């Protein structure tokens, strides 16, 4: 897995990159086939007490789909943590949908094959 941390307004330190890798390492433990993870960090100049002053966007590249998750918090570290938790839920949801489709595909394939055979029987001959 390749984790890339980028930012426009904040200097990306080694501590931020290590924290992002540590939070996103949970995805590797689960055994997902993730090719690349990009983390975009943004710090907006607002009041100190604003709960959405730091934004972390995580883009996960899976085979067949790219998942984008956004996390808001007071600090950059909290934003990365909330976004990584949301990313875990989104990847689990995507994986469960794939598993359900694989389980249903043989029955759907048979129904589609029967419908195609009926259409061929009713088609006029030339």
C-alpha cells in the first residue's frame, strides 16, 4: 500500500505522515486489495473553537472503484482519525456489496439467460 500525504496550506511533517500511515494501516490488516491511498490535508483559518477548521480528505484506490472520504475536526490529527474511521466503513460497505453481488450473480445470470432464450424463440425468422 502506498500512502501519499499532500497539503496546500500546511507543512507536511514526518509526524503527520506517520500518523496517517498508522491510522490507515488497519485497512491493510483486513486484507483489502488497495493500490494507493492519498490523504489531502487542509487547515482553514477560522475561530479557535470552530469544529470544522481542519479538513482531511482520503482517496482510496480499489480495483474498480475510487472511494473519497472527508473528515472535519478542530485539529489535523483528529480530522485524519475521523476520516480514516469513515474510510474503513466505506471500504467495508463496498466489499460487502461485492460479496452479495457475487452470491446473487449465478441466479441472476440464469434468469438473464432464460429471458434471452425466450426472446430468441419469439423473434421472427428471416
